[in-house]
C-alpha cells in the first residue's frame, strides 16, 4: 500500500501529474489503513504531511501565475480569492488563506522551495515567514535560510522562535527617545477648492496609518472585470465608502451606507424659469458640490432654495430710498452712505421675509411647480422637510429578497449596499419592489450610474448586467435560454 522511496515514473505534463495525484489519493482515501503495521501507518502519515507541504507550494505557484494574467476575470470575478471561493466551493477564510500563501511565498522563495521539497510543514513555514518579516528587507532571505537549516537539523519550534528573536534583536536599530516628538508631528489637512473638490494630505502616526491601510485594503479591492479603476481611484472610493458607512452606522444603520440626508439645492431663478436641475446653475448659486450620479436612488432628500444678492440692484434700490446717495466711492463716515447702507439692509430683510418661509414666494413656487421630494413641507428659510426616497418597509423587503449586491459575482452584504432604481426615477421608474435592487457602492455608483452598465432583474429572481456598449453580458446564472 505504501512504498517508501518509490516515486514511480515521472509525469510528462501537468494533466498527467494531476491524474497520478488523483489516483494515488483516491487509493489512500478508500483503502483500509488498519491492515498496515504501526510503522507503515507512521510512514503514511509522515509522507502525507510532506505531500500537504508540496500541495501548498504547488497551489501557491499556480495561483500566482493565474493571478498575474488575471485569469479570474475570464469568469467574471474581481479577484483570485473570489474565484477560488466560487470555483472550489470553499469559504472566504479558506480562499483568503490560499491567496495569503501565494503572497507569502512570493516574498520568501527559500521557504517556498522547502515546502516544495516537503522538508518543512505549512504551519512551521508560516511561523518562519512571520518571524523573518520583522527583519529588514535585505536580511529576510538569510533569516529564512538560517531558520530552515535549523529546522532541518532537528531544532524544535521553540528553538526556532528564540533564534528568530535573537536575529530580530540584532538587526533592529536601537530604540529612539523621540516617540512623543514624532507623535506630535501628526497632522491631517483637507483643503476644499474648485466646486467642492478637495485635497487631502498629512502625516499619519503608525497606528492611524495601519488603521487607514486596513480600511483601504478591505474596501478598495477590484470587484469585477468591469472594474477599471486605478489603485489611487479605488483608494479614494474606499475612503469615501468608509465615511459613508460610519455616518450611516451612527444614525440609520439599516440605510446600508447611503448618506442619511441629501440636500437638494435650487436657485430661485431656476424655480421662476423652470430650467430643470442644472448643475452649472447650482454651482453658480454657491450651493456646493452637486450630488453624484445615483445619490438620489436611496437617500433622504431635503430641498433647499438658494439665491444671491445682486449688489448693483441693491445699490440702485438704496439710491431710490436715499436720494443723493452715490453707489461707489463714498467714504464710510459719510452720513449719506451710511443711510444708503442701512436702507440696503432693510431691503434685504424685507425681501427675505417676502420670499422665504412657508408662505413665501420661494416655497409657493417650489411646492406648486415641483413634485416628489422637492415639493415637501417647507421650513424657514424654506428648507423643505426631509422625505424618504425608499420607505423603510420597502427597504426591508428588498433586503430580505436580495441579501447582497445583485451584480453577478458580487457578495457584498446588504448592510453595505444601496437601493438602486432599475428604471431611474427621472425616467418614471417606480419606487417598488420590482424596480428596486441592492447594489454595492462600486457597482451602484460607479459601474451603473457613472459608467453606464445596465442591471436588470429577471422574472426568476436572477440578474443580468450589460456593459454600456452592449458587447459584454454578465449573468448571475446561466443565460435564461440555456437548458
């Protein structure tokens, strides 16, 4: 049953080698080990342990090659990890462990070679890599060689741990005494510039840097073959998503990451002329950055009417109220100029009283000419009452049905998803169970609303996504016409 040292003929191809492996393991899994002597049983267990180490090395090499060419994208998966979870039917933790081995062995070639030879177990190899990762980069390979050599000579794990600690102690620079001074240099600056855009720069303390990196790593991954964002773009989107989740968790956790309130700004001139939602006019009125595409799918909408003071008109009005007042070039102490300024302030006050509030012109025009959330009950100075785009009972039904993002291959949980209107509300789409579907931050705001992918909900509950050019179709299932 077990022939020590007899490896048999060498295979001529990977397919033949896999056939040998499957045949051998099938035999060992079905044979009765009770017919073996204790010595043979012990040898079997040792050889299977070596085979496990070789398997880790083989999987890591194959996975590295597969990941390098983006093989997972051919099956519509965003990462090699998600592909493994799907194709090998393993848990996320198991898939994560496989990809961790891939990255670990790429950084520790000596350990990879020892695993491939079956001379070190996977558990010891992981410990060795963790220890030598604490060494300076130039010393890690030598550290791996030293620890592997000690292990091959019979050292126990505790001996290896002590040896690694000694190497790290000798390789590390002496402790400095400027910890408090360095921490005092921490800073973060967010500078807003053109049309709501901003620059973020700073110096983060180690703990803050590690926390931020963990957030970026967790939320900034590619989520599918349609994800063509660069690494900086994904990091930006990850930070924005983390902030949205934090805001949502402190107020309405069930909102799943969408802003708890969106202020719908409009100018009085827009109401008078009904030009529609013109982003340029909103920016001119000083109402802040316009909401991104898709923000109105699943947010609380608060209409806000804004305006500006036309200084020329104000000066002309003041001159009418105070004859002889000049509009420009008057000293601050001139009594006529002071009177004109007072008249201008009174005019502004009276105009605000006339135009604002529940009974003012702005509210009258907004509630009379607009519909939906933009026509909600008015609050002075005409900030309308908040209205829910997606009612709570409907949101619960959508979450109960969808469970996670419905873009094919995406398993982002409902708690981190938005509610997307399949037919946009601007095109007459209803806020209904049939027209609403869960989408994660990337697939909803970027893939659908920014890039133009179309996501449809089929009659059998499956989904189909179509690229903007119509050339790529991604199903959460086999095509409906398939047998």
